[in-house]
C-alpha cells in the first residue's frame, strides 16, 4: 500500500518535541474527496502518512509527465514548516520571514503539492498569554505569519498555531492538514486528467506515444492507491490494457523497443514484485520491451487484486494471461525458444498457485462462485495452475532428456527457477518434483469435487512410473483409480485402464491384464481400436492352452448369443448358434461350447461344441455338434462359452433361447415302457434298448435316477438273459451289434415305494467300436400303478340312465389270483361285482363289470375293495386293496365293452378279437374307426377284418370283428376308437390329425405312430 509523504522542515529543533504526539494521531482519517475522473465525492477512511524530516532537493519546475511518474517526490503531497520564536518583531522581520518566504516559494513551484506553516508556541509564551488580563497591543509572531502567508482567498488554513497540551489545537492542525491534502490530490488529478484527455484526443495522430499515455494514467492510479481506492485504480489499469490490445490488433506497437525476454532470469519472477527493473523510467524513456511491459502491467493488476482480496478474479485473469502471453511468445520472430516458454509458463503457474495459497478461508471473493462454492472454485483454480505446471514439466523433461522419448536439443537456455534447476539435474529429483506437483493438483481437484481431473493427475504419476519401468508401483496406483466393474467408464477411466492393462502384462499378470482389455472392449463396443483384438488374443494365449475343463473363466460381455436352432444332420446332432462379437476385428477361437438344459422339476444337460472357429466383428453363425450324448426334447440354451487360448468367455443371452432336439440318429436309445408298477413285492418296469446304427462293442451300463431329486434308483432284478444287475446298475453281459433290440423287465428296490418318482431319468454309458465313451440321457414321465389297476367309465344312455363300467387289469410282473372285486356307487344302492372270482390273471389280463343305473348326477365315483394274492414264490398271503376312483365323464359318446380277448395279453399266434361298441346320441350318421396298435408301432401287427363301420343317427350298437397276427412277441393295447360326427370319406379320416377319444382308460405312455394323436384317459 502506498503512503502519502509529509516533508517536514524544522530549523529550530521543534520536531523532536512534538514527534511522539504527532505520529500517534496518524494516519489521517475521514477525508472527503470531491475530485477524480468520475467527479463524484468519495469518502477516504484513512490515509497512511510517511514523515520525512529535512528539506529535500528542490527542482525549479516539474512537467506533468514527471509528476505522473512520481520522479519529483515519491508520493509527496504536503510540506510542513515548523518554527518557534520568542523574538521581537525586528528579529521576525529580519530572520524568520525571509526563511519562510523562501521555503514557500520553493514548494509552490512543485505541481500538485501543498504546504502548511505550523507555529509551535513555547511554554513561556503560552503561560504569558494565559496570565494577560488585558489585550496586549503587541503583535505576536503567529499573527505576523498569518498576515504574511495566509491569503484572504486561500481555501483552508496555511498557517496554524500548535499548543502542545491542547487537544483542540491538535485537532485544528490535523483538520488543516486534511484540507491541504485534499486540495493537493484534486490539483494533481486535475492536471493529470487534463493532459490525459489531450493525449487521448490525439491518439490517431503521428507522434502519439502509448508509453507516455500509460505513465500519465498510472499517475492517477498511484493517487487512487494512495487514497485506498483500489477498485478505481484497477479500473484504470483495465482501461490501459484494453487500449494496448486495440493497438496490438492494429499492429501499432512501435513504442516497444524489442519483444524482450532474453535477459537472464526472465523465465522466473514473482508476479507481485514490480521492482525487479526500473519499469517506470523505461516507460518514460520509451525503452521498455514488450515482455517487460506485459509482465509489469499484469503484476500491477495482480497487486491490486490481492489487496482487494479478489483471489478468484486473480485466478481467472492469470489463467488468461498465461495462456495468451504464452501463445504470443511462441510466435515466430520473438526469438524465444520452446524451452524458455515452458520454463516461464511453469514458473508463472507455480507463482500464481503460491499466491492463491494466501487466500482467506472465505475463498477470496471469487467472481465465479459465492458462499461455499468459493472455496471449491479457488481449489479448482489452484489445481488448474498446478496441472499447467505439470504439463510444462513434460515439455522440459523431454527437452532435457529426463523423460523417455526426449530428443537431443542443442543450446538449451539457462533456467533461473531454482526448483527447475534441481529438477532438470537428475532423473530422481525430476520424478520427485513431478510426483509432488501431480499429487498437489490431485488434492486440490478432490477438494473442488472434480474427481475425474484428480484421476488424470494420478494417472500421470502412473504414466511416469511406467516409463521408468516401475510397473508394480504404477499398477498399484492405477488399481485405485479404475472404478468398479458395475460403474461406467469415462474417457479418463479408459486411459487409466489401458495403462493398467499394460502394467499387468509387464508384471506377468495375464489374467488381470485380460480383464482390463475385456472391460475396454465391453465399454467401447465394436467401435474400439482393432489393437484390442490383438491384445485379447495375445493375453489369452499367455494364459496357456489348458485342457477344456481347466480354462480360466473371464467375466465380460465380449460375446452374446442372439439366436439358436437345431439343424437336421444325417449322422450327428447339430445346433447352430448365432454369436455377436463386440471385438472390432476377427478373433480365432479354439472352441465354442453350448450347454443345453431341459428341466421340468429335474435337469438334463448336454454339450455341443465346435473347434477352430473364427468369430468376426458383429454376428457369426457357428455350427455345434455332439456324438457323445443323445437327448431328445425341447432344450433351453443354458450357457454358451467361447474359449480362446487359456481363457473362457461366457456368451450371455438377452432372451431365453430354446431348440427342439431329436435323438441322435446313430446312437443307441434306452426307453422305459410303459409305467412304474407297484408290484406286490417290488415296483417293476420294462427297459427297452435299441443299438440302432452304433455297435456297443464294450457293453453298456444303465443307471436310473429320480428326475426330480436326482437320487439314484437301485435295480434289484432283471429277467433278461443278456443283462445283469451289479450294485443297482443294469449292465450288458456282452457287447451288442448294430441293429440289436432287447427288452427286459426290471424290479427296483423297496425304498422308492415310500416316495415313488413321477419321472425317471435314464442314463446309459456305453462305448462304440472306436472305444469312444458316449452317453444316452432321457427322461420318461411314469404313473405309479398298483398291481391291480381299477378304473371306471360311465356312459350316458338317455332318460336319466347311465351305464357304469368297472374294469380291473393286472399290471404286476408276476401273475396273481383274483379273489374278489366289488364296488358301490356312493349315494345309491347300486353295486358292481366282477364275475371272475378265483381267476388267474397274468400281466395285461382284465376283468369287467357293467351295470345300468338310473341317476341324474353329472359326476359318479366307485368305491370298493379288491382282494388278490400273488403267485410269486416269495409271496406272503393275499392282499386287500381299497379303492375310490372317479368315473370318466358321462358326456362321452362312445363306450367300448370287450366281449372277447384281453386288453394286455401275450399274443403268439393269430387271435380273433371282437369288440362291441355302443354309440349313444350322434346327431347325424357317423363313421367309426378302430385302430389297434402295439406299443412300438403298428408295423408289428397285421390287422384283418373290418376296421370301420357306418352307424345311424341316434343310439345304436354295432359289433366289429377282426383278427390280429403278431409278427413278434409283444403287448397289445386295447383299441382306440375314433368317433367323428358326420359322414366323411375313409381316406380323409386316415390322413387327418384328429384327437383320439379313448373308450377304455389307458395307463401307459403310448404314441400312435401312423397317425399322431392325443391320448385321453
């Protein structure tokens, strides 16, 4: 802060006596100034005063330019003459008056300075004046001074008497001083303003000089600063800067001798220190360089901004100044090297950051933010300057070969900044300063809430460490910067992730490096650099080409499945999957596998694979095959994996995909027929094996599982000579050739009876002639049937009469003797009893009982009991079975009553069979068709006799007779009877896919191969 200079002339030694009291009343306070360029009154709270004793060198006259540059007094505005005298009037006239008059004359020659005479009354004079009772006719020295030097038209007091012990006298003195100072300020500002207006009006004329214009305007700035009007002073500098840039744009800068910047130490200076050179004298003499002028002007502005506490505005201006002036220094013709510009930029950024450290806790009145945001804005500004300094370290490090990739540069300039001198001396010191600058910038960025910029600073540190080969330190730092896998990646995160991938690769952490590359590809999609594809394959190869089950699974969305379908092949199972790749280039894949799953309370899986596949960017169709597994049914695509080298990637699917698989056309099949039967001893079922086109040279092992729980089912007995049971597993005794077919009845252990399975999964392990191990997997849904199966059927006869048919069929593997079968219709007096007491029934034999009852009930049930005994050797007496079964719906129009033959029987020779069918209530004439099937297909039977018949409308009864000839032993299923309303051609009925109405309940899982039908019980 500038100070007003008070020059005291003391020829009598008075100052020593009044100095203490005088200085204690400084500074001058509460001044009202009505001058200035704005012509508005301004209140000056205080003026700091510097007192100099002894008359300074006097100059006969001062021009306005010298006044503005303050070469005539260094801020002197007021001159004071002190005197004290008890002399007579003659002494005053002869000695005092001439001295004072000469002094007043010298001071008056100085423009913009005021003067005041202070007569200090001695103690004796004060005592004499207080003791006088009458007005003395004698004139005092003070009166003579006022008479000689105080003009009648003078504004304010020029002559003041000071009584040391009088407060009022002191107040009078300081009031007169304030008046004289205000007058001096107004006069000086007026003189400078007049001259400045004159020069401004002549700006476009030849001979106009910007430097002299600057000196004049800066004279006003000094006065504003003297009065503490810092905002007014800053406005004047801003006007000077605006004029400079106007002239710069018009290429009118001839007043500056050179561009400058070539002197020693120009790359490093304190912005706030404007006393480094005699800038004022150079401006007056028009010898200042453009470099020195820009530094001086900005330095003056920075001083005022710091004094005002406007640190935020200082940061904004400094940022613009460093950027614009830095570009100017890089222009051709300046003679400044890139090394000098980088050193100057570094020093300037660090200098401003250091100045901003002195900002108060409020943030320094930033123009960009207020309240709590001021501190964050200031922290961001400091971080920005530190980041700018770090950028220059990159340039300097490359020039001085302190960073990899730096070239040899001759004639490097000397650097004045001691920090840079130390940094450029050794790599170790350079790294210390580089890291410290980055960490400080990152800290301030974090305080300002700019996390991304803080990441960038830490990333620069990691980049430096990586360039030094410090891979572990760089990786450790980068791991803290990369966001978690659930967070999105910004451009800064991508750069950090790329560096981390390289660090992990250098450290030998191929998997970690691969995960980084996968995230990069997954983030950028197909627009990423094809270099990622090369990195991907190299890193996967670095993991090693391990066995398929030992590959390392890597998370990521590089591949996805967008479609799948089954493809018909002649000799194998094929599935085509459509895979979308996010990798920008084609990738050579070692293996693609797809796991297909079928689950209805249980789970079956089969795997398809393809090797040596090329996946292009975008969509690729891959054909997957399998020979090792044979499964049929609808399977969902559970997982698709892509193996590259030692890595395995899971290809995700956005939608649920499924395919319909047929059985393997060549592999053997194993089926269960037809149901799980609760025998009197153990439950039994039939296993059918067909080798089809594959030779089972080394045999086959068949294992049964509960499809719901996956628990194995133990087989206890097998009745086929070619099979044996070993530890609950069915094993073939010898190999089986192509085209072999065998069926075997097997019994399960007693445990499954506790909770009988609803479905059984068959797993058959076998080896082909090529000794390749394969497996067949299939699941069959089975009903748990009793040894004697009871069913009931009701047929509406009209007139509230219903025919109720009860049927009992032997389902046990061992024959049984039926002792009794009796049932009643609850709610009625009607009963049904089978007339087969004591009959021996083999598996498939059946007995029936029919009775017509009168009822209007829509639903009927039969409730009764049956008693029978097993004929097996280990049977233990008879068994009583109670039952409660519903009748089939009474609205069914077809009833079948067997009058000859049996539903399930063993047929070894041609066997006549007659079926009586009663047709109830067709609206029109109908054609009835009877189909007889064997479980593995009608090709096993020859059907002779009538197979269709015409019936009339209304109720009627017909008899169909035909004979069956068995080509091979097997079980015969009861006829399925199709009833169609209306008369249709026979050929239409044969070719049509109509549902079948089963007249007799069917308890097995049957399929009619000739015409696909839906079997209803």
